[in-house]
C-alpha cells in the first residue's frame, strides 16, 4: 500500500502549511538590549512608518526607472535604479532587532504609508522627479521628528540608523534629483 503522506525523511515538500501568528504586528518581544519595553515599542512604531514610506519610495523609484523618457533617459534610468537599491533593509532589520515585527506585506504598507499614490500612467519626467522629491521630503520630515522623539527614550541605535541611513541617504538622493530639475539655459555660439 502506498501513501501520499511524506515520511519523516522524505524529500517531498510539505505543502500548504499554515500556522498561528506567533507575534502580532505592533508588539515587541523582550530582548536584553538595555532599552525599556516602551522605548522599543515606540521606536518600532516610528521605524515601521519610515519603512512603509521607504517601501513606497522604492516602488516609485522602480516605476519611474522603467518609465523614464527623453534626452536624459540613460542618466536618469541609472540614477533611479541606483537610488532604489540603497533603500530598505537596515530599517527593517532594526525593527526586528528591537523585538518588533517589520511591516513587509505591500497591502499593509499601503495602509500605513503617508506618501500619496501616483497616477497609474506615465507622467512627464519633471513630474516624476518632483513626485520622488516629495516622497523624500515626507520621509525626511518623519525621520527628523522620529530622531528627536526617540532621543527622549535613549534609543541611540535607532537615532544612529535614522541619521546615518535614512536622513543622510535621503538628503543626498534628493539633492541628485533636484539638480535634474534645474532649468539650464542653452548657450548659443
């Protein structure tokens, strides 16, 4: 008699598994990292907002990378792809290291983000760049506020991450994008 059930040492994958949620979103488990429960919970909440907005920014970068047009196509195509690759992982890893649950499902991200949804179609290049700049500014405003408020809890690790990874990277990327919106006059010879 044959059976469809895998044996303990079978190479058949055990498909269609489901499990119980072992940690709810918005909670933190205890880690011995010298921060209070309230400090870790607050930092995770703020970092998840930054993470959600950053995931939307990543998506905007990829969309605009794919849809780039015009005389500066190649340069902007490369810049947008480079900027997109510099986003995300460190914020999610910090949430996890604080004992929290990083927001990861795109549908959940859409519920949390404060960045407005772009049109489904293709915009003109200056509009796409402006949309990226506005998303950066949203993230930077939140990151500066989160840094100041997280300082009240003494969470130096989150402050360092927000300043070194989110703020500095965002400011540099915004500078690169903004310079593409300068109206350089033509020089006639």
